């Protein structure tokens, strides 16, 4: 059989093989995509205060935990048990330590006020937990039970860059990790963690809610939990 005839005979087989692969790829896409879309739609929003989320209730159920790490952990734990969401989206305001502005997705979470250096542990690490400070990836959020108006003093001794400070984010991330629920956090820079921080927060909180609403419309849509 000549090479020309062999090519002619093999060509249909190649077409069949490619068609089969295409069909399999389309089938896999059809099977996976709805589940992924559903996961993205079944989400909760968690925030500390109602004042931070005007108009956002049209997107998803909103859990208000109150201020501080303990309140945040208890509030989100109860909400996850009740709603069983596939995704938790934390939104809130934060003070900027570095030149970080606007709405930012958090990449690394630190418990900034955990301080056991007197017994030989790095600041930011719970004693005897076996944990280490993570590498700084993306925007680094330092969470603690204090409103920061002097960042140099408040963060002294932390051997990791801190970009933003808040009072709930780390606790919310920790609870979500423990319960195996996907978690993302967005923080709007409301102030610069200095002497003007209290007045700046009140002025900028509404701007943050508007920016976050735009992100929800673009990337998440309405949560199906609203109709369940």
C-alpha cells in the first residue's frame, strides 16, 4: 500500500478521534460548569456592622457579627452551621498601613495582636500551636482587638509586612478554614491608621459599600441562598 493511500485511510480515523475528544471535553464542561456556578451562587456575606453594607442585602444574606475577633468567630460559626454555604464573602473596612487604597482582595491573614514574645514565640503566632508566620502573599491583613491610630506602635515586633488592619478578618478566615468552607475577603481602605482614622472611617464607609456592590454584580451575582 502506498504512502498516499495510507494517508487517505488514516484521515477519517483522525477526524473521528478529534471529534471524540471534542465531545468528551464538551461533556466534561457540561458536567462541571453547573456545579461550579452553583457553588459560586450559594454564598453568604459577613460583615461586622450594618453601617458597612447599605444596599447589599439584594445580593445575599448578610451576617452581622459585631466588632472584634470573638464576636466574628461566634457569629460566622453559627451562620455556617445554619446556612451551609459553599462560599463566605467577608466585606468590611480597614485601615491602611502601606500605600493601599480602594477595594482590595486579601491574600494573607495575620493575628496582629497575638504577642507571646516574652516566652519565645514570634508575635502573630499562638503559643504551642505549631504554626509559623506565613509568607506575605498579596494584600496582608492584620487583625486585632484594637482600633489602630498609630500603626508603628500597634505593629511593633511583627516580622511580616502588614498592609491593612481590621478587627475581624483573621477570625472569620480561621473559622471558615476549620469548617472547610471557601472564604474570600474584600476590604475597603477607609482610613490610614493614624490620628485622623476615626473621622475618615465615617466619611469613607459609604464609598466602600458602593465599590463592593459593583464587584458583586460583576463577579458573583445574586446568591441562591436568598430564595432557599
